[in-house]
């Protein structure tokens, strides 16, 4: 199963849907999550859509890390440069390896470069991808518009432009889970938590992936709904969260345990 405006190549979310659907069934019991939140709706699946091949190529980004023993850890495809790099390094760390470091960014080998040089390579790739996405969005490629909106939302920047792009994508596919999740994340970054919750409910009814569930959990935590957030974080972990997302969730849950939910919510700018 795929979505029209997914932000990564589309086999990732399809493999997680069947597992995540069952895991989300109990979330309604955690509190009022919005209108018409019913367990059976979790099994609804969006219609598959053909994806623009040019956009698929644009988001097909990979990275590689290596440990001190020389073992390599390849990550990707991923929609963002830093996402692929962080995933590769996290995979290495998750294996309890020593000396984990990025050695390839996209097609560029960075082994032996200092941190500043590696960051320069990453920045160059990111700027190129952003420029290409902006141009494609201006030409009517709604997949690129959604990718760019999500890129801004993740970084917490250009949120007004991100909202415009997200709404543009939603005009084409108003029920697409990928586009809705992007819009919900933008609302969350803007501190519009109730609106974001309503959107994330719709997203997780259609496609409860680990990433989507975690976004719902972050927003619930920001609203002070700590038990709901805790339950959702646990489900996100069970739904197949990748190394980076898994580490982030574990930090959130640790903060909940230590602080009892006080000041545990992530900042919308994070």
C-alpha cells in the first residue's frame, strides 16, 4: 500500500501498515482523541496512486555508516539528507558497535573528512534537493510540494510557506495520509494542537505507521495528555519504529517517567 504524497519510497509504510493497524486499536481508550475515533476505522486503507517517477528519484536518498571494525551499515532510501545519515549511524549504534561514523552521504564518500567538511557535504545535498523540490512544486508536482512542506515542518522553519504548500497538496488529494500527516505536523509546530490532533486522528485511521503514531503522541504530550501520549509512543515502538525514531521515543518516555509528564513535551520547534 502506498500514498500519493508519501515522503519516502513507498515500500516502507506498506510493510508496517498491517502490524500498526492492530496496535492502534486500544488508543481510543486513552482519552478523547477527536470525533469519530473508532477502532474498526484503523483498518481502512487509502487508494493506491501512481507516483511521479521524477519525484521518486528525487527522494531516493541513501547514506552509509561504518564501525571501528569496518562493518558497514547502509540506510535509506530516505526523504531527507540528515534523515538518511542519522539512520545509518543509529543502525550502527543500535548494534552496540564502537566508533560509528558516517562514511557516505548520497553518492559522496566522506570517510576521512572532518565534521565540518561532512556537514558541508550534507548542506550542499540538502540545498540542492530543496531547490529541486521548490521548482517541481511550482510546476504542479504535488508530491514535491508535500515533500518540501514536510522538510520545512521538520526543521521548524518557513511554516507559513509550508502550510501553503501542504494545503496545495491537500487540494489534489484531501484524504491522502502522507499529505494529512504533513499538514498535522505543521499545525503542531505552530502550536495549534487541537487542530493538529484532529488531523492526526484522520491520519492514523487511514495509515497508522510508527511515524504517524509518534506525531500523534508528540502532539498529545504537548497538550498535556500524558497517558495518551505514553500509550501512543509504546504503539509506535511496536509498529516498527526505525533506529532514529526509536531513540527519540525512548527519550520522550524516559522524560515522562522521570518528570511525571511535567516539561516532558517536545518543543514545537524541535
